[in-house]
C-alpha cells in the first residue's frame, strides 16, 4: 500500500555447524595427521596384541598408517588403496567385543561398556575410543552398538529421557524392577525388597532412611535404572569420551547427524501404526476391568487404536518409550489403568519401563482420543520436564 516496495532481507549467515559436514570435518582431521606415515605389520591371529604398542604411544594419532596383514607363512602386499586398512580396523574393533577383554556386555543388538576397573586402569576405553576415530579416518567402520542414551551422553546432549530398562543386561535386576513395578501394595513391595539377594537397594544410592512406598516405587525404579546404566559406568564413559576426542573428533562431530550413524545401534524398521497395534492391542485386551469406568477405558482405547495412523503411532511410541527410533532389540510395552488418580483425563507414561497408563476420566471415545492428542502434543513440547505427561 502507498506504493512502498518491500526490501528483501539478507539471508541469515549460516552457522559454523551448518557449514560443516561430516566429510569436510573428516578431511580436516586427516590434514592434522602430519606425522611420518607408519607401516604397521600385524599378524591376523593377534591383531590387538600386535597393534597395541603403536596405538598406545602418545601422539600416534598424528601418523597415518598403512597396514600389512600377515599370517604365519604369508604376507599380504600393502597397496595403499584402503582395503587392508579397512579390514584391519573392522577386525580390530570386533576384537574389543571379545569376552576375554570384558569391556562390553549386551545381547549383540546393543553393547554397553563394562565397569571393568582393570581395563579402566589400563586406559583400554581411551584406547578403544582412539582406535574408533582412526578407523573412521581410514574409511573403516565405526562401532554402531551404543544405545541412544549413551550416544546422547557422549555428544553432551540431554539423555535422561532415554534411560530405559530395555538396556539393562543384568537379568536379576530386570526381574527385580518388574516385580517392583507390578507390586500393588506396601506389603508386596517390602516382600520384593526383602527377597532381593543382590541388595540392589543398598548399592543404587537410594537413601537408607527413605522407605520405598507405592507412591515412590517408580522414583525408586528410575534410581535403579540410572545407577545401572549411568552412575556405576560413568568413569568408563568419561574415559571413552576422552579417547573419542583425539584430534578433537568428538568436539567437531558430535552435533552432526552422521555421528549417530557411526555409533548408534539402529533398527531399520519404522514405527508404524501396525507395529504399535501389535504391541498395544494384546496388552489392552489382557486388562481386567474392575468397574464400568475401567471397562469403558479399555473399550475406548481399543477403538482408538483401531483408527491409529502412522504419524500418530510414531508420536505414541515416543510418548511411551522416550525413544525416537525403534531399538535394535525386542521391545516390551505394558499397559495399566490409572487407579491412583481415577478422575484424570490425560494418559501418562513411565518411559523407563515402557508402560502406558490409561486414564479413567473420559466419558467417550472422542474424549479419550482428544486427551491422547493433547498429551502427545504436550509430551513432544515438554519432553523430559517435570510437568510433562510422560514420567
């Protein structure tokens, strides 16, 4: 109006992170390797032993290497086309998974660093991190076995919402947590704790004077999970971070998406409506209603699940589990009625044990659907906050 022409705005300058790509960072890191090229002759039957002394040396990351693999009788020519180097690092990183070293534990779909004091005192986790970086610089593999919370921790990102019983390897602790979660009275909780021969309550940092009551049981479970996955392994994680930061690799790449591809365990499947239905419908059907409110909640939930679409399913999955992607291993999800606060209309979720809590305050399917929609949107905005509908 008035004949005025709008003046086009100058585009905002791109941030340093936006300008960087993983490949350009790797190229820059390779240029830092200004040391003399080293020819590393390694016996296939003892890769780690043969390479240990080289990688243990301070500053060895500054020297590019050419690997010659050999057996007892044969030496393989080094053509410097990357093949021997890639094969060497692939086999070497596999050696770190050996039970003899006792550095990692897990079902194979994911692995956790072990709180092994001998390995820690020998700087083995630092060495592993350093070798992982040099593998990537040599076009070798990463180590895509770490669960999401550990990748987030290594990157310096928020990780609390990703802590989950899914990643607990100790089956005794998993069974113990399940019993605590399923206890419905003070007597049952006391029995579970009293029968615990491992004395988890004494080791996890729970205050000795603080009684585990029905209202505090999930806080206790969260304490157990954090202790098992983070607190007792923190020294190991921090030494690993130090190793991953040779040549400032971690500082320069942790905000780039490709960092996840190098270290995160992944499931190639997508979170679809069909997947969520297969997980939730049987669990909802197993519920035993005790009154009309619970019967209605069960009926309305099954109707809503029937109409679930893929985008809604992805949000619901994150709401229940705290995870953005499907984990690489089997994922149990449970469902229960909210018998503590029967008038609430919003669903809740205990993400650390993948449990959906159905509200009993909705009077129709439409009202329940609206409540779920509100909770999912709220959960995505305030995820991990105390005010979030997810616990």
